[in-house]
């Protein structure tokens, strides 16, 4: 499950994430991080689900971090799509591909929501959710 | 050797007779390739009358001639805009040319001439605005109204360069993401993009230019158009042949004509083109039977902002279309910018038209030349280079220098950048006044603790614009100028450029 974390001014400077990783033993993957002097935003992939995921999230929330589960990232408007493939190779995680008819396939579970495909699409057929 | 265009196997008249009687054997290039594999070239050439092709890609050298009709009182439009996109008005009173890459003066990159053409073809209302200076015969000075394609007398697609035989593929060897007319290119050869439909490519299927020429009837944007002649930059000797085409926008269809935007590059038009290849001789048949595996192109490094970009690898369309290309032992994802799906659809539609007797072939008035000029533009006036603008009085630091003394030097000399060199004068790093402020805040004492090691540099003979673009990309205001062994020769800063290059009144 991918989680979007928002750090406020109060919890910046504390090793919150490392503490929770050590405590739960869940090896997370940081997909994107933007740390500003006053705020922080992070997209992480937590390779677990169910109770373990719930525990991980609640530990973060208890430490004052806002947690949002990311299930849907982008949407392709098939009516607008011209099946060119311009979005496919720039995708850094291979979440976009083409089938044998050259139609675009989207693997939601791989997507990290970086948005490269959104601006790369020449006909504006992809939008961020 | 027989003359180009020799009708040895069949004449145009014979083909059209067979189309009329419903007996013509028509195949898409994909199917023709299979037929040749099964029964051999000679037999296939004897059996098949016409091979159809298709491509659907971004073609920037496209646009439309439009005639609006005369208003009452009439106007000699001096400037005009369609949905805020400026059209060329150096023509008669109410004629204009709307280019695909012209961009909206209000929406910029998001909307351009290509989009206006798509909207016209879709039947949408377009805002027309025009200005004039007023003459005795044309007193009106302005117009603000809306038009649809039905209101226009003529809306003629006329594209000076379309349907490249094949095109270079693109990758990016730099360490940053770049946005080009070849799409988004990830750093460190992160991906490869390509364009063109390979074995379906209209011009590659007539490689010797035996059948394409002035007047050749073609599928254009969903309607029937024709070839006017060779396109600009036509260079068939390098397999970069192009054609100039025209067609009536009123017949066209927005599935095969789409406005598009390449991020941070600009607007363009996706154009659908299909050319029927009459199998008039065996040379034509051999060319129509070429497979993706036999059609090669160079993968160029678009990270090099020069007209001569280095080739990283030569690859076939079959490798490019497989979705994976090997570069330096690594497997890189490749994807197309033109639509392989729509290309196929166009070839299939064209085949359908011919089989139904709705499309006939014709002998061109004159074949497209099999040789073309493709010269670079040599600049005659002397342009300032880095060496003409850079500061040579160097203030250079050593890695072991003390931060406080360096700060004093920067203030005394009035500079913001301090390159750090080793004993031989070779560049090791750079310090800016911002780094110094940070050092004071973090209580660092020596230069090597705070200097940037990965330095963006310039060479003496580079053009100023190239270096300015590099500084913009890295969001910096100065670069050390180094020679080929990385020895520091000077500094070039934004300050130098504004002082020495931009003349003040």
C-alpha cells in the first residue's frame, strides 16, 4: 500500500519514520520526498496490508503525521487517447505499457503518482486523481 | 536499369480498371510482407495490385489556408487570430495561413494552431478576431465574431513537410530529465522514444520514389488529399524523404487530425496519412515488402543541444517496437510517439476504400526527386562565444582555504562565485556566496566541507545561448570555463552576459 505522509512544522526534525520502521520491522520504500523548512511531504510504499498496515499508519498518526492511503493515482481518458505511446517509456516504474493492439495498459499497483505521464501526454488524455 | 516509375507489371489504367470491376487485389503493407514470405517476391508482385500504408504522427510543418469571406463593410485583415492563435496575414484581405505550431496568446503551450484545426474539423465554433488599418476599398478596422468550418469558403490543409520516411529515435545521456519534441526523456539513457510506422511507413514503402509524385492521391486526415511534391528538407538519399500535401479540411475527421502539445516544447498537429502503392514493377514490390527488421534508424542523444547530436546506437524499427532497446549493455524501455494502432487503421481504411471502388490510383504528373538538398544554416555574422564574454581575472580558491578569508576575498573582488582548483589549476569544485552564508549558519570552517563538487561548466568555444540554457536548467548564475583537461580558464556569469552582451541605450 502506498501512503502519502504530511509532516507539519511541529514534527519536523524528529526521526519518526525510522522509529516506526525499527519498531514494526517493516522495510518501507520511499518513492518521493519533498522536505521544506516548515513542512514535509513523502510518498512511501509499505509492503504489507491488513492489521500490520493499520498499525504502521496509526503509529504515524500518533506521532502527528497526516496519513493518506493512495489507491488511485491517474486516470486515462480512452476517448481522448490516441494510443501513441508517448507516456509509456517515460514512466519510471513501468506502470504503463502497450498491448498487442497498441492500446495503453495501466498497472495501477506499480504507479507512484509522479505525474510524468500527465504532462507528457500530447493530447491531455491523462489526469491526476 | 529501367526508368523510375516504369510500369512493367501493370499500368495505372489497368489497376483502376480492376478497381472498377471489383477485382483489384489490395493488401496492407503488413499483409503484403506475409504474402511475400509465403509465396516469394516475384509471385506476390504479380498477384498484388496495390499495397496500402499508413502513419499517424506529430507533424509540425502543417497548417491550413483559410478564406473567411468578406464582411460588410469589408476588411483587409492585417492581423488575425483564431481562438487567440495568431495566423499569418501576409496574404490577400481575408486569406490567412494558420500554422500548427503557432501558440495561443492567452493559453500558450496548452492550445495552438493544431488544436484550432482539430476544433474546426470537429465542427466547433471558433473565435475570429482581426485588426486592420482601413483603406479606401476596405474601410473596416476590426472584427470580432465566431466561425465554424461551414462558414468558411475554403479550409485547406496544406502541409509543407509530412510523413518522414523514417525518423531518428531519441534518448538522453545527461543527468537531468529533458522535454523535447521527441517527448519526455529520462536522464542516464532512461528511455528511448521513436516516431514513424516502420514497415507501414508510406514513404519507406516507396523507397526509390517510383510512384509518389505531384498529384498522387492519398488518405489525408480521414479524407482524400494529394501530394503536391517533395516536402521541405526532403533528403531521400539519407532515407529522410518527405512530402508536401494538401487536402480539404471539410472532408476530414478528428480521429486522423489531432492538435497536440509537447510539454515545454510547443504545439503541433498529429496528421494521419496513407499512401496506396501500386505494384508497377518489382523494385516497388521489393520496397513495399521491407520489414521492420530491415528498417534502421539512429538513436540520438537529445541531451546534446546541438544540430549534430551524437548517435548512441543504430536500431531497427523491430527492436524499437519491441519496447526494449539495449544501450551500453542495459535494457532500456522504448515507446513510440506516433500511433502504431492508428497507422494500421489508416492502411486498413485505405484498402477498404480501394476495394469498394471509392478510391482510384493515379500516375503523378512528376515523381518526387530522388535526391534533395539538406544543408545546415551557416551563420555569417560573428557571434560572441564564451571566450569573448567570460571574465579572465580569476579569483580561485584552494580546498584548504579558510571560509572567513574566502568571504573577505569575495567581498573585496565583488564576485559571487569562487571556483576551487587543485595545485595544477584543475577545477575541483565551486563555492557561491550562498554556500558561504550556509557555512556560517552551520559553523563549517573549510572550503572542502561546503563546496559543490559536481560543477556545471562551459567551454570557451560554446555559444552563449547554449550556456545560458544550461544555467537556466540548473538554476545557477555562473559557470567556470574550463579547457579539455578541466583547467580553469575563466568565469562566465549572468552578470557578465548582461553587462557585455546586452547593449544599453
